[in-house]
């Protein structure tokens, strides 16, 4: 199933494809592809997808008409894995799936991520932006909050870079399960804790650094709460923001009493560093 779409809509479409029963998805520059067993595409699937796309369209998403292609049966578990290869995010940060062997360099941080339904395998520009900024500003013994932790990739990276305590939160139970799996895989259980819930659940806790790689609609309402959660001089890394959305995020940031320290851009996406 191939759905032409802008990258900003990929996360929403991917979640729905998995809800329909997809066994794996692949993103290209102009579309997202979902793989299904032929038995899963019945008379109810196409109308459900059409209705979902129409609802996204009403919210401003630009999504084309789905195209269906029948392909020969093969070992989909093996084929799906072929699309996940190591990603060199920075000269010293490598993200890879667990089934690919790699000999670590002494100065290299290797993060193993099992690709499942949670966002964050290292391939998306927003994840790369956050990892790059994290590598530039994190201090040894920082307390870090990762909002919308997804696969746990940012939390794991922070721990491997010396953070003394990292808390990852998410409201998606599939993400929680995947994050816990990846934290164990990377052996950072003593530093990283994962909780199910929103930022309100950490109302009385403070951190040196907050990371939030979430879409603009989710991000804007929680920005006002960041200052309360930060120690004096604390910093914030934001991504999940399209370049075209930058103007919409400036006022909420200023209203929250946060100041800009820097910005990075990859493709259509930006990452912001605040204090």
C-alpha cells in the first residue's frame, strides 16, 4: 500500500497503517509504504483508510490517493529488516538494529534500536537533529527528561553520553514497551527510567535538560510547563517542527520565558536549542 504524502503526515499515517495490521512500513521522500498480508486487505480496509485520510485532510494534511500493489510472497520478516541499516548520525554516534554486527571504536557511541511501532530509529531528520544537538550540549551527570520518548533513542543516547539520570515519558503503550526493550538492549537500565504518562506526572521534578521530539500540535500546549521543570540555566532541545511552522512556535516559546540559543535544519525540519 503506497500513500503519497508530505513528510509531516508520515507519523500519523504510519500509526494508522499499523492499526490496520501492517507488518512493516518504509518512508520515501514522497510517500509512505505499508506491507500487509493479502488476507488483511478486505472490504473494510480501504474505506477505513479513505475516511482517515479525509479526516487528516480536514486538518490541513496533503495526502494523495492510496495505491495498492500485489507482490510475490516472500520472507517479509527478512525483507523488512533489509531496509534498516546503520545510520552514522555524527562522526561519533552510530544507530543500528541489533541484528547487524559492528565493532565499536573507543570514541564511538553505538545505539541499538529494535525497529517496531515506536518513532525513532535514527533515520528521520528530527531524530538526527536531536541527537546532534544532544551530543553538543549534554554535560556529565545531567538529569534529562525525554518527552515523547518513542523508541527511547534520545534517552539511551543521553545515558551513554554520561547523564546520571534520564526519564523518558510517552502516552503510547507500544512506545513504552519498545523503549524498555531498547534500554535493556543497550544496558542502560540503571540510568534510564520509562514512565507512561504526560509531563504533568513529573510536576514536582526538575531537570538540567529537556528533549521533546514531537509534532507542533502536541508541543505547543506543553511548552508553558518547561520552565517549571528546569533547574536554573537548564536547556531545552525541540524538534518535530517543520521549517514552515517555525513562526508558529516562536510566540509560545517567548511566552514561556525561554530564550533561543541556536537552531539546526535538516531538509524541511528544524531543531531548536533554548534556555
